[in-house]
């Protein structure tokens, strides 16, 4: 596999493309081209996310536009983001969007206090390298739950846990960026 030629980053449901962790990742990944996108609901000034098909379509369009802008193949792009954004990227890939790898920061395995509502139905369609970065106090999924369900992913999976950290991974922007940079270098 060729090393990734770019990185497309998405935000979580309650945030936007200016989230501090996304800005730090962009800075740390230089000179790799990085594009941080806002989902359509943010562009429209709304706070509640669009339905999944619309979010996924915006990722597909952003991948195409970034590929065209930098003259790279979509299959050479890394896709990922925080929480909902990372999840939507993984669904886009499961539905056929080419990518060289997935970066899931605080992946929402299930809603808090609802471990029966798993968000893993597409995992068995993922056959590219995947990086999961989470806090071990994240109510969206425990270490044991991730260990059990990540086995469904066919591509190589790397997990990084931050002790004592919750879903927001507060004050860990640099550490998260360092993990991503090391993982990308290993591909």
C-alpha cells in the first residue's frame, strides 16, 4: 500500500471543523494535505445533525473534491474524525468509498447507558487499516466492548486508550495528534 497522500477530517455532532483537536492534527500532520470539513447542518447554521445518508454523501463529495484539488486518488486519502464524524467516515468506506485508512477519535460504539444499541453493523465491511483512539472513561464504549466488537473489522486495527479520559479527550489534542502521526508513519 502506498503511504497516505492526504487526510480528510470530520467533526463530532456538537462541534465543527474548528475543534481544537482537528486544528492540532492538521498542524502536526504537515506537510501532508489536511482538509477539515463542516457537515451540511453546520454550514446551514443548525446544531442538530443531518441524517446519516446526507452526512455520508458530504464525506464522499469532500473526498472527491480533495482528491481533485491535490491530484491524488481517493484510495490514497485517510478519512476520519471525532465521534459521529469518524463513524460516518467508516460507514462511507463500508459503502464503497475508497480510502487508505480510517482514524476514529472517540468512536461512539453505542449511546451512553445504552450498550444494546451498538453501532457496528458495518464493521465487517471494513478491510483497511483502522485507528481507534478513546478515553477509558468514555460512556460511548468501554475497553472490553471495543475489544469484543473490533474483531469484526477485517483490516488491521490499532487501538490507543487514554487513561482517565472521557469522550471529549480534554487536554489531549497534542497526544492524540502524536498517536495519529505515529500510526500514519507505520502504514
